C-alpha cells in the first residue's frame, strides 16, 4: 500500500469515527488526489481551525475557486460547524476530510466526476 492509500484509510477512519458516516471512497480518493503533494506535509495536509487566514483560504480557494460557491453566501457557518464537530481539542483536522464534507454539504460531487 502506497503512502497516499495509507492516508486515505486514515481519512476514511476519521469520517467514520468522528462524523459517523460511511464515505464514498471514489469521491474521497478523487478529493485526496486533487490535493496533490500537499497531503504529505503536516502543515498543508491539515487545517488549523484557530487561524482565520486558514479559514479564509478554504473559503476563497476551495469553496469559491474550486466548488464555484457564490462568495456572497454564508461560507463561515458550514466550515465552522464541521470544524466544531471535528473537535476543537482534536489538533489533526485533515484537509481531505474537511473538503470531502464541504463537497457533500454543497452537493458538488459532480465536480470530481
């Protein structure tokens, strides 16, 4: 099993244990691949929920840039809600897991297929 596949297994486990959902593995894999080499770096592979600049980056680059969500929509509430559910004390919030949940929230799976 290569390094990316090992990470996908970790992401799947987080989705199952922390969110109680059985992920669509094809979608999870495509989102992970779309993140490129950033997943292998601890800083870029995770999201810091305490840094406003990080949350702004998720909104601007991913929600608006990738998913084509209207920037005038309330983008903060879905992000903050899922980060809260992920757990404030849980330091490792995988970017692929957060992006997966946002794609599902906005119903934008077709972007990856």
